[in-house]
C-alpha cells in the first residue's frame, strides 16, 4: 500500500506580499471571453453588483462561507 507524504500546514497570519493590482481588468470582457466555470460565475456576480463605477456595491451575503440563519 502506498503511503501519502504528510503536508505542511498552511502558514498562519497575513502575508507580507502585496496583492496584485487588477484595476485595469475589464470584467465585462473577461466574463464574455472566459470558459472557466468559476471565473465566469465570479465575473457575473461582480457585474450584477457593479452596474457602473459610481454605483459599485458589495453585499455581506456575497462573502464566502456566509451562513444565513
């Protein structure tokens, strides 16, 4: 029987590396061109909640792992 090598636990705490800057990405073009299922869903959600630059909206319910009770 093959043994699976142990994996290292993920580092805890925030990373010192800055996040990439995606301000120049055209989400509508991305949504129209992608064939990746998850990326397409995320782009559609962004477009639904972001009708224009002046009306950008984020909903708490859109967060990952949100349990509605």
